[in-house]
């Protein structure tokens, strides 16, 4: 019986299985002291496969069927070698390097003897892939810059206009009327027919007490707007509102409402004026009307008007009024009491 067990363990298939077990267990802990013996063990495993396949072929056996389990383990082990290539190469470098070990163990044909080349090839491919990606990114970025500069970038006149309007509006907020007018008139020298500049010139000359100049600028602005008096008065009212002239803004809104009684922009202007005057209920009514009128043709104004309505309604509901002057809110505090629409 002992002889039978010894014979079974010494067969090529038993040796192959034992070597596969050892190789699988040792792979995760390879170091420079064990890597050379490990590589030669892999040579022995490869040699055993060759021997067993030859023996089975002579005996008429089915090689694929007889060695299926061992072949699967061997394929898996080689795949793990490739995945752990960096670790193995590092261990081999500590044992003298792959070039030296290949010389010492010819013919060194197995892939485990050439993992350094595999790692180099992998790094080269990764670098090539990165370079291709960088080239693509650079080409796309260059195309984007070219397209922007060709079709989308604003011209110098537009940039100058935006800068002038932004500067003038900051000066208006600071009530620096003369400085703001100087900014606008400087821009008008380059763009004498721009209606936005002309409208601001109208309002600023009004603030500086020069009605003749205001009328002249206003006539030019109206002409550039194609004679659309409703549009002119809405824009004029918004600029007067920005400049703190609430009565002038209301007068412009009334003129626009007389021309276009269903204009959402007019009611949005009414809402701003009422809010600035502290008449929250009137502002709510105006913003609600503006949102409804803009629903079809100006969804952006609808959204803005609803946001303003919601903010004011929350303010109306949460800020307590004096006990002798209750807020005008319905009993369920959901909607304000309807007020009369601003008279055109």
C-alpha cells in the first residue's frame, strides 16, 4: 500500500498539481530571494504539460479532457503573472535583473521570463493612449476657440457697449449723475444710434435738470426703436426706476399701459414701483398679472414674476404688522386681497 501511494505521488500529473499548488500560494509573497526559484518552477510546470500531452497522445487519450482542470489553473496563473507583472519585475531587479536571469536559465522562452518587456510595452501603450487623448483634447479645444472667435465671440463694439452700460449703472446706483452721463456720452460717440445708450442719456439729463437735452435724447431713442412708443416707455420707466425716479417711472408705465394694456412688461414695472413704495399688496397684484400675461410669449418673465410674487407673499405673511394696522391678507393667509389694477 505504501508503495502504491508513493508511486501515485511521483507521477507527472501529481507533480504538476503539486507545483501548481505551490506556484499559486507563493505568487502573492514573491520577493528577490524567492523569485528565481519561482521562475524555474514555472519552467518545470510548462515542461510537465508538454510531457503529459505527449504521453496522452501516444496512449490515444483525450488531452483536453484529461488535463482540463490543470490547464484552467495554469491559464489562470499566467493571467495573474501578467497582472502582478510590476511586483515580479521589482523582485527580479533585486535578484540581478531579468537580463542576467535569462542568461542563466536558457532558453527562457516562457512569458514569465519576459515580464519586463510586457511592462515596458504596457507603459508605452498607455503613453500612446494618453498622447492620443491629449491630441484629441487639444484639437477639440482649438476648434472650440476657433468656432467661438469666428461665430460666437462678441465684437469690440459689443464689448465696449457692455462695459459702458455696466459702468454707468454702477454710477447711477451711487447717484453719480454727471459721471454716469459722461460714461454714456463717451459711448455714444462710438455708437450714436444705440437705443440703450440713448435711453440712459434721456434719464440722466432728466436727473441733471436738462429737459431740452432729455427730450432730444428721448426722440432719438424712440426713432431707433422704430417709433414703438410702448416699448420706449417701458424701457424709459425701467431706467427711471433704476435711477430712483419712481414718479417718472410710474408716468412712463401709465403711458405704456395706455398703448398696450395687456403688456406683461408694464405690469412687471408696476410691481417694481409698488414694491419700492412699500405697497406690497399692489406689488403682489402687479407681479401676478405680469406672470399670467407673459405665460405664452415670455416664459422667462413668467418665472421671474412668480418668484417675486412668492418672495413678497412670504414677506407679507411672516412680517407682523402693528396691531392697529393689520395686513391685508385673506383669513387662510394664502392669497392677498385683490387690489385694483393700476390705472392706465
